């Protein structure tokens, strides 16, 4: 979990448990919003990238932590783990890592190559914790995007933090 409920309640000066269910729901929505906006995972997670052929490919999750293994069904339909020396992670071509293959063994028709890796922040950066708290606070205090007074759907401070941490580019 990227932001503890106790942290959110402390920041929003909420000292009762009546709204904990709502705060948890808002926290999960805020975390998803932040992750989608910046293109990164706020917590470490195991992820699989599926490839239809042996092609050098971008690792879509950010921040990339480690590659676990590459598995495929060989031409005899036997699940095979590719030797570690037959692929590598190339981080020399900008901020987005690529998996590159030295070998291209035959795969069983209709199957996919599974690239298993770990990605996500091991500790959520404080500005992103602040962004989640800001969103939860805004949504908790103003559950509708439109009110009689001029409010914005995403608080300006949150938008600025998300812009700084965004790893979006023309390729993503």
C-alpha cells in the first residue's frame, strides 16, 4: 500500500473512524489516478509482458526494478525458461528500459512469450504521497466536481506534482 490511511487521516485532521471506508475508497481512487497520470506504479509489483514474437521491446511499467525470467512454449509445446545469457535489459536508450534478445528460438504456434519482471516504487516519493493526500482531501471535502463556487477537478498543486513525476513521452 502506497499511502497509509493513518497518514491521510493525520494530514486531513480526521480523528474519528466513521469515514474510514470512504477514505479508503478515495485513497484507492487517488492512487489509481496518480499511477495512470504519471505512468508509474506507486508500489512494487510483479508484472508480465506478453510478446507474440522475439522482438526488442520497451518495458511498459515504471520504475523498472528487475527482470525475473523469460518463458515460452518451444516448438514441441514444452514450457521453457530462456537462459539468462540470451537476453538483457538495455537502459542506454533513454529512460525507458528495453528487453533485447540474443537468441530467437522457435515458439509453438499460437503461444506468447512471457517476460516476467518487477516494477514500481519500493518507497513512494513524498511528493506523490502528498498528491494522493491532496486528491483524497479534495474529493472528501468536495465530492462533486462542480460546486456553486469555482472548483477544479484536480487541485493545482496535485497537477504540478504529477507533471513533474510523469514519465510519459511520445512513445508511451
